[in-house]
């Protein structure tokens, strides 16, 4: 795990720097800076609109008495996309924008769900579903009643 993170945090900036230098050589320094700023602004606006849409969807699901699992998953991916768009660079901007487009986000979500299910089935990830209820006398006690 440490090696993967080390490679991620050393190779990604080097690739970003290489891409920015190459693009700067083709279109010029100011145009490259404009591209980075433009993708950041466009991504920020798209992240805001997608985030608000997901929030409305989650609120609607809660109003219907359902757990907004899909909306929460979408929200997490939009948060990651926003972080990628804040990071200056072309590669992270492209990935961030892909996470913000609903069809590509759905495809990535399906892939991520399969990976998580595989890890759960192999025992690499454990899921606890206990909600904090305890048996008390003849019934259940909500731990939040004591607050």
C-alpha cells in the first residue's frame, strides 16, 4: 500500500509536469496557463451543479424513506473529482471531468462496486452493520436516548 501511494504521489506530479511542459511548447506558456485555469473553472462549475443535483436526489430518497446509497456514492466521486480539478495539471483535470460526467461516473461506479464486492468476499474489507442498539431488559435500548 505504501509503495502504491509513494508511486502515486511521485509519478503523477512528474507526468503532470511533463504534460504541461509539452503543451506549453506547443501552444505557449500563457495559453497553457489559460487551459489549466479554464478547466479548473469549468470543472468547478460542473462539480457544483452535479453536487447540487446529487444532494437533491439524496434528500428526495430520504424523504421517501430510502437509504440514499447511490447518491452518497455519487457525492463521494464528485468530491474526488473536485479535488482532482483543484490540483493543477492536465491529467488530473481530465480524470476529474470524467468523474463529473454522469455516464462515465456510472461506469466508474460500477467498476468500483465490483472491486469493493470482491474485496469484501475475500475478507480484505469487513462490513459491520450493527447500529448501536443493545438489548435492555425486555427490549432494545437506543444509545442516543442517553444524550
